[in-house]
């Protein structure tokens, strides 16, 4: 199968995870790693596997992805953005090539399969879409909370059916809590800018799945007892209990994360 797109991987101290990611894209003839000045063997592993490495200080995900788009001389006009704890699939590769051939859209939302301790969290995590695949000239990224969104779309936004695999717990419990404390601070800052008057409630009825998800997220900021509601929503309403013991533990962790956001917001207001 001819390769028609380049792949960008964001990395920082990913010596334990980068190898698996690179193994899943051995077919790609243009792999670029954007490293945030790792202190471990990340850069060495990337180069040994044939990737080109560029280094840039990490500010946020959108800035880092835009840095890649603006700085790297890619072999192909289309790029797919991965993180070091994510793996590609053959089905996704084929669908990306097909999307390039048809060119109905210049950017695509891509679903992720969230994998925790060997279990696909089909129900508890649900299907999360992010814009990860686009033609270089047709889209950019903007930061939102602790993640990124699409912007400057030149040819609309499509949606792919096949998922990449996200092994988001690959560095263990301690790293997850450290990372999500940082994410909580970013979400707390974002929450300050959310107004009920500006929430597009109509999207709950007529919007795409990712638009409905964004409205629900904005509404959750205003909800009392948010951590408890988060657990109830994920474990009961989304059928997270069908994911077994791992699903239960994940729902508990996500409710704790909501409490992190509340604490970070309170701390910020107290300090000001």
C-alpha cells in the first residue's frame, strides 16, 4: 500500500512508550518526532527507528502541533498527529489514504480507543474525537482546556470511522495523577471563561457528536456535586459497568479528576 501522508509524534521523556508507537507505523516513510527536550533516551530511540527529530519547548498541545506544521518540511501534503502513547492500525491507515484520494474535506476528526490495563473502555470512556488528520494548508490547531481543537478550516471537517489506540495509562498510577493535576489547572482556567449565556444549547439537539460533547462539558462546569455526577454519568448512564473492574476504577479516577479541577479553581480564586 502506497503511503500518502506523514506522521508527527509529540514526545517528552517517552523512552518507555515511543517504541510501541513507532512499531505501529513502520510502514510510514516520513515520521517526525517533536521532542520537548527530553532528558531520557527518547531522541535516541526516535532516530534509531528512522524518525526525524525536532525540538521545541512545550507550551501547549496546539502550539506544539502548529510548530510541527509550520517548521517541518514534510514529504507529504497530509499529516497525522500522534502522541507517543498512541498506536496506529492498518484499518485507520487505509481509511486515511482513501480520504486523501477523495478530498471531500481538508481535515478529519479521528476517534480513539482508550486502553487501560489491557481493557478497551468501550463504554466508560466512550468515543472521543479529535482533529488529528489534515492537509497542511487546510487547518490549524487552537488550545482548549488541556487539549486542542481545530481552527482555520479551509475545506470543512470530516470524521473518520476507524480509531487509533490510546494506551493512556502506560506510565502508571503516579504519572497519571501528576499529569492530571496539571490538566486540572488548565481546565480550571478554561472554566473561568465559560458563561451559561454563551453555551450553544441547540447543539445538544442538532449538533454532531463532538459538538454535543463540548456543550455537555461546558454545562458540567456549572453543575453542583460534579465529581459524583461524573461517576454516575460514566458508570451508570454510559454503561461503564459493562467494562468490568477496570471500567469501575476508571470512572472513579475520572471523578477524582473533576475534584482536582474544583480544587484548582478554588486555589486560584483564593490566591487572587
